[in-house]
């Protein structure tokens, strides 16, 4: 019997799924179970067993187990008994305190309000070592036959030189040899075990495990061996087939030693050996290696693997190796789609079988179960890459498809997924930092809305803070409904104190007393479904007004030519910077050089300070990558903090080159044994900005380059991108009203402008991502909001196949012409008609402009273009240099 076939049912729109946050700010949540009454039981690594009470939306601590939680140990696994409604048994995988180094799988009785610690029945003790990290795993799952599956990591230090497979056989290095655990038929580690819990708390061995009971030099509990860190397991409740995600190495690519690092999803229809530490991916072999002599030996044979390690206490000849079901490395997979790039940690989630959810529980008020489209499909996740995918299998269990699930939703390191009795998907998110109590560590539920969907409420406010009396205009214009024909009604409410306001899409309200207020918008469709959004308004203190005034032109900078500037701050309560009421040292002024491709609209909202904070482009890229999973700015995590890195390395070209290569290729050894994952998906300019940001953290007194409130700034001779100036002032508060932050950001761009950086274009092509080609009459490009103050001329670098004209116009393509230039080809058209991908030489000519001031949209329009005999006549434009003002301040 198979699990799934490709569904003929249409895929549901992703906007029919709603992610609902149930609770956040958890402390390393690891595994969850949804109870029959809809409450959610979950564990935290440091020992807490918690229960989310769905009826009251609150969390109750049921127990704090005393656990050893150094290395990767702790409270690691949780599952409820198949007969939980009648016996209230739960099972925990944990690392007990004490001198005895072991993992323990125990059964407990769960009372209505607490875990009965005295009811513990120890089912299995797994000897370990606690001298060296890593790989504890710990996931638990029941199969349909009520057999208990137990995932156990290889308990082996992976940090050998080059981060290859762990087979160090030197004396005293047993803890670096996974042959003693994962490859050892007589050891419980690096395995998925299968046992049968009996009602009296004892254990029996099911028939059909890898080794029959009483087989010499084997453990009968073993079902699957050759696992490295099988972090999450699941058993298909219909087929009984076992699935898991196995976290792989961070191997430096060296074909002489073996394959590049792979992380893997596995499928086991029967017991077997799944490769580690001899094979990876689709049974790609590693070479035997003598760590004592550095001699590379022959590659291991997947058909007849041999474990000849002196640390092996089991059989020498192992079962033939089984291939991974899905495998992938750092870059885009060539074998499987929708797996992404970057760091990697696979999470095996549940199967969805719609027949189990035909009857909705009585506590479900609105149906939320997943649609028939997902029947028989497998949900998987990626801890580092923050996605959830859906895997379709055919009736024989072969892979058919991998598709993204809710691709626009944000997941912060999903670490466990389970379907509840309501047919909704429950997700535990670990949060950003490893071994950290993360604000974004949360429990969420994903509902499917089958019929009418509730609207989406969005509030816009003219102000969110200010002195009283404060009049604020509120608008619900951006609220919407996915069901386009639904009619929406609006209700505004002041929550504290309660007061009903208007029932229109827009309203005004005057706050007369200082305080913190909440405005609530409720949007309801004509089917009765509604959504709300709250907005905080702080009254009693006006937000400071901050500005940066530049002398001369306010759009451009010219390399090594000084720009004068002055910060202006005016605060209703504190006074002004100009009069000395506000001290200069109270105003933070910074400048950062950003790449031309930086999206300056991505400004992070700091809600606590009520300010918009500019992110250095490198910091922005770090936040968008997987870096924060292993590094924090100030605190050491798995890897060093950014400040530690900044303190170690000098800021020079050699350092940037070295760190860029390390980030791209990965590596280990510079900061202890922990390895850095490779990041081949990152581009060199992106890594450059990331490294620049990190190295800048050593600079005092701020993380970025600080300036005085008034002065002269000289752009670097090699600067090409955007200089982003930012000024911030936090006032002193007023009476009982909290402090407010005012800020402004001003961007200067290099006066040498590439034509391909235009904001608007028509009839032209971006050729070879290098320059613009104008092939037709009146084709044009434009640049928006350019300050033309003092700009007397432009120097254009071009290549033309025929005489033509470049016209410069204001504000629209047919606007006022402020200059034009007749362009002549550098060579005869016949000699120049076969222009290839790049043009090695460009002709430069100066185009004089009428004197102007202020900001305008600037249009460059090609005219006098005559169609050639083969349609090959065109103008190519490379750069436009805005010549500096003559005799005026820059």
C-alpha cells in the first residue's frame, strides 16, 4: 500500500492558509504534540515541559526536569502514547543529571495540571560520552503498530581537519570516530531504534528489526543504523514507513576524500544501514583515511561496507548501504527542486491523511483542516533555510514532486511540525539564535480557510506620537479581502478607555490627555467574518524634527571633493540644536557607504524606540541570510560574535579577501572546532558588504562611522555607491510621556552614474547588464528626483553606429529640453556594425545644460535614429557624469 499519488485536485491558493501565532518568546522549543482536546504539549531543551491551553491562550509549566543541557543534550524528545486518552502516558527523551553519562527514554503519567515525575518508568538507557560535542538527536515517534521509534545521534566530535567523515582511529581519538557508534552494530548511537512499550512499563523487541534478538555483537533495538544526527523522525501512519532528516557534515569539497557535504531526508520501508560515516547522498563513498599518516586509502564499497575500526565492538561486515531519499548541499540542488541554498538542517515533518479528520472536534468553532489536495503528502522543513515544503509520493513510495508551502510566510527556524486532531498544522519555531532564548521562538498554528476568507485589516495613521491636543487621521484604505466580491464594513474603537468611534474607512480623533492609547480597527465582510488590527498612540510629547542640510547640490557627491553639511534638530519640549538647548553629543550622526543595489526602503522598524533605523547594507544582508543561526553581534553562539571577529582581524584588503573566501567556501579551526557552512549562493559584492559591516563594529564610539553635527565630509577616492547619512535624536520625554525619537536619512549618490541604474525606461534594452542600448526613435531612460543645482553639463560615454541626437528633458519624455548633443560614431558604421557583448572603447562628449536648481526627473531621449538596412542602427550609452558645479559649493 502506498502513501500518495499526484493529486488531480487543483492546488489551493496560498492565501487560504493563515498562520496564527499562539505564543512566542519560548526558550529553545524542540518538539510538540497536540492533545485530543486541542491543547499543545511541548518541550524546551533546558528541561521545561509546557502546555499551551488553547481555550485561554496561555501557557502552563507542567514540569521542569533536571537535565544536563550542555553540548547538545537536554530535554530532547516528546511523544504521547497511542492510547493517551485512556492512559495519559507520555514519553520523554532526556539527558539526566549525574555522573552517569547517558540518554534516557522514559514513560511518565501526565496529570491534568502537572507531570507526575514519580511515575517514571525507564524504558531505555543509552550510554553516551559528555566530553566532546556533538549530535544527540532525541526525536520520538510511534508507528501505527504502536512501536516506539527513537532517534539517537552519533555522539561524535565532527570537527576533524577539513570536516570530512568522522573516522579518526588514532589512539585517544575514539570520540572523533563515528565507526564506534553509527557504524557499530553493537551500539545504540547513530541509530533509529524501535521498541515496544508494554503496559507495565517494560519493553519488548518487535519482530523485524535489523538484527534478530541474540545475534552476537549486535543490539536488537536497532532498526536503522548509519545515521549522523537524525534530528526529526516521523512514521507514516498508513504505511508504517519511517522517515527522518539527517544533519550532514560541512565537508570541504575534495574528490580525493569523498563527496561534498550533504544533508539528507531518508525513507526506510524496512530496516537497514543508511551510510554514515562511509557514504553520503546517493551512496557516494568516502575514502578510507589514516589520520596518523595523512594517507588516503581506497573508497568504501556501499555494497559491502566494512568497519575495521579498533573502536568497533560490533560486526565488521555491515549490511549494504541504503541511498538517501533526498539529498542536497549548500548550492542549488541539481537533483531536487525547491530546496534553496545556504546552511542546511533538514526537519522531517508529518504526513497528512485526510480520512483522519473527517469529523471535526467539538472544540473547533470554524473548520480549519487542510484540503484534500494534501492527502497522503509529506510535510518537510528546513531549519536553516526557513521553509516548509510538501513532498508528493507515488503508490510505491517514490518521489514525484517537491513544492513550496506558503512561500510568502515567514518562518524563524521551524524545528517541529505536527498535524492536530483538527487537521491544522502546528509549527514550533526555534527562533534566530542557536542556544538562545529568542523573542521569535514561537508556537504557531496554520489553518486552512475553505470557503469565505476573513478580510485583512490594516491601519495607517498620520501620526503615532505627539503633544496634546493631538489630532490623528486614521485610514483603513489598505484593508482588503481576498474574496473580491465581499463588501467590507469598518468599525473604529478606542480601547483604553473604551469608546466607539466612526464606522467609515477613515476617521479623525483628537487625544486631549497624555498617555498610551490603543486604536482598534475591525473590518468585517458581508458573511460576518472579521479581522482586527491594533495601533499604539503615545500622546504628551512631540516627536523631534530632524534634518540634514547640505551645502550646494543635495543629490551627488564627487570623489575626494568636500561636502558641507549641518544637522538641524527642533523639539517642542527640549528646544533646538541651534540655540544650544540640545547638546551636540545627544545627536547621533552616522554615514555609511552602501552598494548601489541597496533597497533603501528596507528600513527596520524599532517599535520600542518608535524610530526607523537604517541598516548598514551588510547588516541587512546578514539579517536576510542564515548567519544569525550561528552568530550574534555581541554574544558568542555556535560561532564567534561579530565583535569578536572584528577585534581579531585588521580592516584591510587581505582580511576582506580571506573572510570572503571563508564565507563562500566554509571552513573550520579558526574559532575552535565548530565549522562554518559554505555559502556559494552569496555574491562577492554581498559578502564584501557583510564583511565591511562586521569589521566596522570595532570602531568607536558607534557601530558605524560617526560624524559631528556640523562639518565637512570628504568622500573616498574609490567610492562608487551610495553615502547614507543618518541623524537621530531621542528627546528627554515630557512629564509622564515617554521619550520620542526623531530621525532623518539622506542619500548622496556618485556623480558618475551608470545608464543601467535608471529608474524608468522605454524602448531600450539593458544590454549584457552593462549598458543601455537605444534602438528606436524616442526611446528613453530616466532618473528620478535629481538635484540639478549648479550642474552645468553632462559628460556621456557612448557608442553610436550612426549620427544621432541625445536630448535631455525635464520631468517627462516630451518635457522642456534643457540640452541636446549630436553624437558621432567613432568609426564608419560599416566597420562598427557588429558590436558584440561588450564595447572596449567608449567615446566621451560633453553636453551643456541650461542653468537649473532644485530636483527634477531627468529624461535622456534618443532622437534622429534612422532605421538601418538590417535594423542595426542604434545608440549605446554607458555612463553619465554630472560635472561638478563651477564656483559653487558642492
